[in-house]
């Protein structure tokens, strides 16, 4: 990627619905989060020049082509909009596209809103449709749904490195601890290692409490160029790094099951652009769809050496205000995982952390936050790095 | 939109599957079109730095998250990709995002591929799912499917202006004439005004032959910066204008039924960027999902005064090598309408026209071509302008 862009990009405001089982329609929750972000940014809707919506299964609530519906409900129907899908990584990819357009000078301020509304359709429908995000020819139609695919990664990790099922469980326990302080979180419930170990086996070695929930929810941020941010006299956060990468779509096409190539590519790009290394990051929101994923993520992002992530989780290094705070929001595991919203929700958390809006779950003295959000088993990934001003 | 972008953008190659009822999977046809475009561009897959896929109903063939599957099948799994949806305007919006990224210098060459695979699901499923592209709260759930909504526009047009049902029929007849010379077209069949007038009423005043078909198909282009184009010594085409706009999502929110606000906004932006007016355009691929749409499009794009489009069609002005050739490819009506592919397919036609690859349907001495592609009843629209070198 070139570095010829003409504008610095900032996050000016953020908003989110609660994550969980929501009664309102997909359109309504998308508008609710968007309006909250615009209000938080301290601007009027008409100052928004384009809308980037991320969503995967609009069909579940009978509304695709969400962009114009949202823009019309915000009173700015004349503004262009679009929907972006990259499975569970949709939100971060949409953020990246919006970032690129602002960086290039195409728009001075845009709305980035992610949404998913699926819980009303039931577990069978949701599991089936989510499997369409895998490489369906090789995986989904062979019966390999995501718990099974991540179980393969977990089994390989446990076999290869110094790690136990209890270590994986400690990731869930930590994220539930963090989520207790997040009023928007789906599962606000303290759990223990024993709770995880005694929960029903979903796909061995992963048990129910190793898995994030299906959630509804919408998250939104307003991003803009730096002059626009300064003109609106608000606390804002700078985007200092953006990277993307890909992996073989099917797990069977990869050389190793204990690393995600797209994360490493995206992180390398983002660190290079930001001019920092993993050591400079104060906290990160990472993609913990299953406990093993968070462990792998923390290694692929360079926070720990390969094979040392499970031990770091066991020793509490990733707890709030540990050596590096991972998922202070509660992560996908506790905050929830409305798949089209998740990547935007991570940015909401970073914005709130770096502007003093995160209450009891605040990472002390944080200056630099990172988001990592992938699709499927990491077939696609985006990493972004943010700095307080 | 600012004009601070750093690179001129060119179309270097194009490819397409046949449009119609296809047997291969959505993944396979996407890869087929992509590989054809890359071969036509005279480059290797590894020279592609990112993949922009447009698709609406991946669920119909059990594959969303198409990007990584396509990139993996092309042997470039490490490259980032994404899917873009903007209803029937998905292809042009994806092209626009890819354009913006190349213009900004983020990538030197990218793949833009659109696809849809729905015919195997049957008319009832397809009609139902397509209705989710409307403002479903106000339209779809009230029983207003797209034929009904465009029939409202047609009735208003016939009531307000010098126009007859036969004039609308003449659009279908002309597009079928053009499609006869397009080997990729779905409906290659000469028809007469009487054929249209005697076909079954779908939603009065629109009859079956006023409506485009449901199609499967994939179309792809390679776009790049000008230096990359020159380095590869190929015929290429410059993108000289790009514009987008929005309209109230539901038809009931508009002031008039006989114009599409998003088209006018997108065209104004694109003409301004290109530094030309409608008079300078030699031919256009426009969004003729229903015959009345083409008439309205040709007015909103400035080719004819408001209310004069039907008469122009009646008089043959829009025929191949008429005063302005409209839809030399056969348009959505004859070439077909695989909704995620259509906007990219329009660019394929413009590229083939401006590089001498369009055979019997060639627009003589054409230098400037325009594409206009919208979603739903025009809730979203993108216009692009291209010039031969």
C-alpha cells in the first residue's frame, strides 16, 4: 500500500445499541446506533457525506440495501451509501473503506455503521447461514461449521504448545470479568474456570463457554479528516495505521492451523504505517469468536511469541491493566458478536477508552489502541491502530 | 467530492460469463469471469493487489464471504478482498470503491468482479428476496414488489408526458435488436412492438416484455493506475468521471415519480469531474430494469429534456448509431440482469466498445462512454464516464 494519501483520519464520535437479543428491526437498530454516533460527534446529520454500512445477513430481517434506508431515516437521503460484507470481519473492512475514502480526500466526514439482526431466526437457521461464510464447497457442505473448524485449531494448538484447556478457559473468564463493566455487553455474568470446563462440549476441545454468542446489535462511528475534527472542537482519536490481509479461504489450504496468515499481513501493514511495534500498543480489541482465537490473535499480532499466548492468558498478562489489556470491552465472548457490527464495535471501544468514556473498564494511561477483526477462520482480516491526541 | 486524488485510473482488461441460466456455482462463475479479465488484461494474478466483489444474494448459492474464495482460487489468497452490496447497483458501487482506492494510491491494480446466481431457486424465491432491496417497511411488506413500483413510475410518466405504451415497448425492441449481436446476452431474440404489447400484463402498464429477466452471471474488470497500464502495453480506457448519489429509499418519499434524484446527483458529479456535458457522450449503458427506467434515465442523464425521452425512443434516436446509442450491449432487458454483476458488466461493454472488441454492435467512432447503474427504484446510483486513449 502506498502512503500517498492526503488527509489524516480521525474518529470523532461513537455510538452503539446494546448487544444481545433485540426486538427492534434491523433498520431501526442501525439508525439508533448511527444517530447516537452523530450526536456523540457533536455534528448534524447533514455534515455526513456518505454512509458505510456493514452487514452480512440482511435477509434474516428482510432488509438488504440498508444504506439508503438508514440515510433516509437520518434525513440525508441524497447522500451515497453502500453495504460491505466480509463475514465476521465486515465491520473492520467497512471501516477500512471509509478510512481510505477520507484519507484520499473524497469525503470530509462519513458514517460507518455495522449491524446484525439474527437471533429471532433461531440457532439452526443462524448456524446454517453462518456456515455460508466458510469456503462452503470444502467446509460448510462437508458439515464443518465454525465451532468445528476452530476446534481443529484448538486441538492443534493444545498438541503443539504449552497449553491446557484450562488456559483457553481463562480467556473466557477474563473477558466475562471485563464485560461486567460494559453496559452494552450481551453476557454480563461472572464465570469461573470450572464453569467453562463443566459446560457442554460443543466441538471438543471447545465447550459452550469457549464460544461467543449469536448476538443482535449495531455500532457506529463518525470518521473525518483532522481539520474537520479540529473545527468541531471535540475530543477525537487519530487513525495512525490500517492494514488488511487474506488467507486461504478453507482451513485445509493453510500450512499451519495455529496461526492466521491474514492477521500477520494486516498487522505488518498497520504497524509499518503507524511507525510502531507491538510493544507500543497499550490495549487491543481482538477477534475472540472462540477462546483459542484470542490466544492465536495475541501471538499473530506480536504481543507474545508463537506458542506463548496460552501461558500469558493463564498468568493474567492479558487482564485489564495487565502487561497488555486484551478485550477490555469484554470481547466477542462477553460483549457479544453481532457479526456485521463487531468490527465497528471494536472501534467504538477504542474511541471510548482513548477519550475517557469507558468507566470502570478503563485501561490506565492508554495512548495507543489496536483493533483486529477477521472473517470466517481468518480468511480475511483488518487491523487498525489508533492514538489519542 | 474533492479532486485531490493522486492517480489517474484506467480499465486494463475485461471478462464476463454468459448471462442467463447457468449451471456452475456462484464461486465458479465468479472465478471464471475474474480469470478472463486478468487474461484479457495481459497480467498475472499476482499483480492484482485487492479484490472487490459485488453480490447481493450469496445465500442463494450458499456462499457469502466470496472474496477469499475467489482470491484463493486465483492463487492469490494473501490479497485482501471484500463484498459490496447496493442492491441492483452493487456492481457500479463496487467499481467506484475500487476506483477510489486506486485513485488514492492505495493499490496499483485491483480486480472488480460482480456476480449473481439465483435462477436455480425459482421465481417465487427470487421475487421475494429481491423485494428485500426495497424499503421493506414501507414497500416490500405492503406487497409492492419492483414490477409494481416501476409500474407506478410508468403510469405517472404516461400520464404526465407525450408518451404511449408503444413508446415504452420500443425500448425493449431496440435493446433486443442490440442484444442479438452480443454473444453473452441472456435473451438473444428479435421482438416486435406487437410482441411486447401482446405479452402478459405483469403490473399495468408494464407487460412481460417491458421487464428484464432474472439472470445468473458474472462480469469482471481489472483497473489500475495509468503508469501500470502503460507498463503493460495494452489497450486501455481512462476513467474520467465518477459520481454517486442517493434518493429517498421508498418511492413514496419522493417529490416526483418521473425522475430519479440519485441519477441526477451522480451524473452531475461525474460530468463535473470529467469536465464534459451530456452532449459529449457517444454512448451509454443505462439501467433499464424496466423499459420506463431507460426512458427516465436518458432524461436524468441529460441526453433528452424531461418528458422527451419516450419520443426520442419512438423516433429511434437511442438505437445503435442513432443520435446517442443507449445500451448497445442489449442492456438489462436483453443482455440480462444478474443483479450483483450488472454494474460491472456495463463497464465490460464500455471497455470492449472503446478498445475495438465489440463486433457487430460497435458504436462508430466512439470516444466517450458512460455507465449508469442504480439500486432498487434508484435509492442509490453511480455514474462513471470513460474515454478511449
